[in-house]
C-alpha cells in the first residue's frame, strides 16, 4: 500500500469495508424495555446556563494548563482528521460504478491516497461494525453482538446497546407524583472510542450520528447521538396511521393503526388525539395526549390540521415539513416532539400517516447530545431535524402505509439535514477530528434492492420507476466526496469508510414459527400469539 505524498500538504485515504454474501433486512425495530426518561426543558436550560458559567469561571485555569503543557505535545503531521461514513456502501457496487466512470470523485480519492477492501465484523451489521470502528476492538471486547439481546429472566428481547431504568422513587402529592431522581440511562458498549482517546490528549472531536452513541458520553468535544436514540414514546420508531377504513388487522411491526371517528353532521371533519409518552408525574403513568383536529377538502385535495391550537395545511400525497408537538405533563413541564405527516387518501376514505415522533432537539426530553445544548445549537443553525436513531421509516414502507416515493424523499431529506450539520462542523473545525455517518446508502439498498432483480419476491409494483434508486444514492455520495475534496486544507487526513456491504435477500425462515407449528414451542394459557416480541410464549 502506497501512502499519500505528504509533500502535497493534503492526504486522503479511501477505505470500503466489505461484507461477504449476507444482507440483513432493515431493522426499524421497537425496543422493548427502552422506556422513556422525562427531563423538562427548564432543566435542560438550567444545566446549560450552569455549564456556561462554570466554563467561564474555569477559563483562566484551563488557559494556564494549556500554556504549561502544550509544549509537551509531539508535533502532529495531521491537523484535521475527517471521517465520512457511508453506512452499507458495498465494495462491489462501488468498484463497478467506479469502473463505469460514474463515481469520478471516489476514483480521484483512491488515486490520491489508497483504496482497500477490509473484512467486516461478524455479524456484519451496523451496531457491531461501527462499535468496532469506534473502539478498535471486536465484539468480544466492546460487547455489542447484534441489534438485540435476550433478557435471561424473561427471554424477551432487549436493546443491546442501551439500558434505561425506570424511576423507582417519587413523592406523592394527591394525584401527582414528583420523581425524586432521573432514570439512569447507560450506554452498554464497552471499550473506549477513539474520540475519548484523543480527548485525553487534549484533541477536540466532533462526532455526528455515529451509531451506538446513545446516551452521549462526556469528553472534550461535541457529539450528536445516533442509532438506538429512541423516539418520544421511548421506542425505536413507532409510526401512527389514522384512518376511516375498517381496522381488519393490526399492523405487524413498527406502527399503530387508529380508527378515525367522524364529527357528527360533518362527514369530512375528524377529531382525535395524538398519544405521547407516559406521564411520569401522574399516578399510573397515563399517556400524555395532544388534540388533533382534521378538516379534509376533497375537491381541493387539501387538509387543514389543527394540533393543540397550531394550524397547518397538508396537500394530499405530499409529506409535510417538521411539525411541532407539545405534551403538557405538569404545570410548567411540557414535553416537545417533532413529526411529519402525510395525507395518503382524502376521498371516500381518509388516511393520515404520522411519522415516529422525534425528540425535539431544541427541547430534548432525553440526553441526545454532548454538551446538552449542542443538539439545540444545531437546530438553531440548520433548522429542525430528526433525532431518532433510525430516522428513515422502513416499517411504514414494509407495511404499505407509505409508498416508495415518500420513503425515498424521507431518506434524502434526512441526508440533507446530515449534510448541513457536517458542513457547518467542518467549517468550524480548525484542529482536531470530525466524524459523520450518513445512513441513506444502507436504508435505500435495503428497501430498493428488489428493483434490481427480476422476479424478486418483494417486488410489489412492476416497473422501473425506482430501479436506479441505489445507483443515485451512490452518485450522491460521490458528489459529497467531490465537494469535500475541494475543501481540504494542508495537513488534512480524510477517511471514507463503510461498515458492511450489501447483497440480495429473498427468503428467510422464522424458526420460532416453525417450532410453534410443529409443537415444540408453547403459548401461555389463553394467549393467541398476537402480542409482539414473543410475549405470548411460555418459555
């Protein structure tokens, strides 16, 4: 392997990690036991102010420390380390598109530095591979072996990377409860990520959406959490479908279907509620609610939406921008979230899709960034954005609640948000490291690979409308790399990496279903097997 010529002042390396022969379905799973931690926006503001004051008070001491010890540093040959991660970018596809001349910037980067295939982890899936990249250790050391792990007491699945405990102690005042402590939130990934090693040597890092980073760790730098960051309900992404159509069967995974009652005498008006997280301030933890009012205009294909006094207009078939939701938990305590909506039909029947409710980055109900105000700072700079770990709603597409075009727009909108974060962080980075992971490559390949193969069993709509979706996301990545190459400075080191590859997935076997059908797995008395996540199984 030839190292880049450092005399040019710019160093760049391209690394693509290859997975061999295995493709995994997109997992926008709901994490049982993830729970919900309630932190008021007032508390976040107070913590932010206190941290700012403490930073000002300690500034003279920090300056003296810097003057005393900076001379002990070895002279660095790299001023800025820039890591761009493309989740799921496949080595074989990358090489094919490069050979066809479709990825000129990847080809240029490979010539400037080096290009290499690397073996991914086993299993070659996102949480395992990125944990290995972050820590430099294998699963046996960092402890992440899959998306889920088994609760050995109940045999129910748990998230492998985070544990959120419930509030056990509270003060009862009539119907109200005052929690006496915040629930503990623990990152279960072990080993030390490289940005903490850099921090120990007084090197700043900005880490944007690196998988398995919730809750964010404290270090000398800034971080925005990614995979395993829950939605406002405490799940890994639960969409809502409000519909006047008869509810014949429940949604199998990732969402809730809600019957939509008409207002008497007004056939095109509907009134209901959006349920939020459980209320930790009330006995029994009833779910918080905010009013939802709908007035559909069939002729104009426009729908007026009222949410707790705020009014919006939606065009049928068009995904809304981010909409703000507020849930009042107690006097002076409001839980804020963000969602997007889509009116999918407004004729004889009416259906409204509501995306998983993201934690509002300007008023986060859970710790999603370090320092705590960093998420809000980004929102002020680039506008509202998704904070959900798996921001692209793969389950809604799997269930037929949204169509291919809507999912693709959602995924690309998330990429736009991520790019704005990345460029802003790059502009502000004078010295240190910056890492940002882009997820659309993985999500688009999972959901659109079926268009690349004739006779694929998951191909619902014959045709070629989205046959080039995968190629287009690779071209988008190439444009980002090209723009980045044009903004490199002297003594910059660029790494472009992928965690695993992608290939065809046509059939799977549900082992638990086979065991049940053949009498080897029994259900609890009175259970019919309809409860999610194997809760009906008598282990």
